[in-house]
C-alpha cells in the first residue's frame, strides 16, 4: 500500500489487475473522454499494464495507481501521476468505474495523490488535462486546487484538451514539507 485516505487505499498496479483494467478502459466514460486504447482481452490488458503503469514505475518512480475501497478492497478506479510527451511537468490522471461515480472518490484520490506527489516524490508542479466536454473531471481538478491554464492542442489524436496546473511547493532543503 502506497497511501490511504479515509475511504480509499492506493497501491501500484500489478499484472494481476488485468481483469479490472479490462473493465475500466472499456467503460463508456473512459472511451468518450480518454480514448479507446484497443484493450479487448486479458492479454491486451496485461500489455497495457506492462507498457503503461509498470513501465512508468520503472522509468519515473511513479505512475497510475490502483484505487480500492479500504473497507472491502473492491476496485474503484485508478489515479496517479504520469509523464506525457508534450507536457513540461508530470500529469495527474484518474478514472473511475461508473458504478463508483458521484461519491467523491475521484476528488479524494486526486487530493491524496497530489499530497503524495509533493511529500514523497518531491514534485513542485503537476499538470492535468481533460477533454472540454468532461465537466465532472474539471470540477474535480478545481476542488483539489488546480487552476485552469487554457487549452492544449494535443498531438496524440485525442483533440484539444483543457490544461490545469497546481504548484505544490515541493520540499525544503532538509526534506520537510513546505
């Protein structure tokens, strides 16, 4: 377990999470706002994990994390910080299974992830991008203190995105939080 909130537990994703990933990346909301990753089988989901989150942990020391309910261990979604080509700072990303939407889990996970980014990763600035139509996601970003910085023309075929940012302040010289 990397960190917990009042209701959630966040940990690194593992290959055994492939069935959950298969469900998550084929949710209508994911397909509409994040894009089709072509994940149709468990083998595809394992490849997504290997080439995405697991590769990010190895390269950057961080990535997208598995988010589960503390009380039951049931998967809720994923949330974390990742590096994207074309962005000058790490990017906060999250997605939830539709059955868990509207309960404040995205805000709770995002807030805890930003605290982890500052405290444990020493990140001073984090970005976030969302599709212009994803108003719910934009509200989450605003709730966790991110500010809208404008539009971003993405080169990955997804189309324009709304760009958000937050300055976390990082750590002081002795490692204490500021």
